[in-house]
């Protein structure tokens, strides 16, 4: 499977991916809300504009057959750093897709985007996501909060 940068042509496939996995994702991360699904075409255009501006880099993990296994994103890009976010379809769960996607994302971040450090937050009970980050050489920094919600904070240097 390969990470592919998000394009305009991915719009319908991303909406289908999010719709098919909505309940699965909502069990471990906040639900997107009905507005996200109803207004997805505009949302997709906004993502592409953010990508063009260089503040974000969105990717899909695509199988050889063209199926979307997951989404792997770099957001809040500034000062050589970015936030990492990802989600893998239920149909691909537990097969190493997230581990592989984060590995490819780190490589792109370093070699294609010139980033020096990546940050990530997980909910404290998201053990699968924690395993994915630790296996990709992220270090657990400690407990934190995002918008008042408790998180576990991780980071990885890309320069060493
Ligand atoms: C978290 C998520 C990305 C993991 O995707 P995945 O492709 O299944 O992950 P992988 O197969 O690469 O690795 C998961 C690892 O976590 C382990 N794991 C899974 N559930 C676990 C649990 N409850 N406790 C401890 N480890 C667990 C798996 O065993 C696996 O490790 P292993 O290969 O050594 O067995 C996926 O579940 C997902 O998209 N969840 C919803 C969105 C989300 O939580 N995103 C991350 C936000 S920080």
C-alpha cells in the first residue's frame, strides 16, 4: 500500500470512506458531525486549499486495487514541525496499515516536505494508536489537554 497525496479526484472516495467507517471511528475519536457528511464537497475543496497554502498535507493509504485503507495527515505545518493524524478503515484494522502509513508519512515529512519534528496526541485509552506511534519511534512526552480534553502527547525528531 502507498501513501498518495489528496487530490480533487478523491472527493467521492473520501466521503464513502468516512461514511462507511463513521460508527467505527466514533468509538475512539470524536464524531465528525452530520454537517461534515452533508457538506463534504465544500470541505474537500477547503482541504485542497489548505494543502495548496502549505499549512497541511493530506494523504490516502491506497491498496494496489485502488481501495482507500486509511487517511494520514500532517496539519498545523509551521517552523519545520507538524501535527500527525490518521485513521484506518475497519476492514483493514489490525493488519499493520496504520503502522505502515505512519512510517511512510514520517518519510515524506522528512524527505519531501523538509520537516524536522512531528507531534501527535492520542486519547489516553487509545492503545492501538499508542502502539502505532511507539513503533514509529515517537516518544511519549506526557499527559496534556486539547480543547480541555485529556490527551497523551508524543513527538518524533526527524533529523537524527
Ligand atoms: C488507531 C488505528 C489507526 C490503528 O490502525 P490499525 O491499522 O489497526 O493499526 P496497526 O494494525 O498498524 O497496529 C495496531 C497495533 O495496536 C495493537 N492494539 C490494538 N488494540 C490494542 C489494545 N486495545 N491494546 C494494546 N494494543 C492494541 C495491535 O495489536 C497492533 O499491534 P501489533 O501489530 O503489535 O499487534 C485505527 O484503529 C483507527 O483508525 N482508529 C480510529 C481513529 C483513531 O483512533 N485514530 C488515531 C487518533 S490518535
